[in-house]
C-alpha cells in the first residue's frame, strides 16, 4: 500500500466522486451534513442537490477536506475545517465548544 493525501480541489473532484459513488456516500450527503442548517440539508439531500453544494464550495477555491489515496485510487475522506465553518457544530448544545479558543474540527 502506497498512501498519499490530497486536498479536495477541482483537480481531485473526479476522485471524490469515485470515492463517494453514485449515491454520495451516506444516503446522498456528499459530506454536507455539518455544513448546512438542518432544514436546508434535508431539502437538498432529498432531491439530490447536496453534491452540487459541495461542488460550489470546491469551485470557490475552499478546501473542505482531504482525500486519501492508495497509489492513484481514492480510498478515504476526512472533512476538516475551522469549527466556525460548521453551522451544525456551532448550534449544537451537546457539541458546544469547551472554551473560546479557535479550533479545527474533523466531522
């Protein structure tokens, strides 16, 4: 196994699609679950628009996470960003911050 890691960008978008498959990994989430308010997420996931939302993020040059590769084959995904980019975390009572220090979160 030869592991490497690359950010999700326009250049690696096809690898992301291959990894997530036709239906978008977890029931069509395309890893947007933590990035959208719940009502918006539910509406867009239901009619398959979450993939387009992730693609917009990538086209705007934001890096929402990292793809893991074995040789040239995508084998894993890790969404990682500053916590403030995740509205679901920011509004959660259960997952509330422990202090006011800025942190990055893996979701």
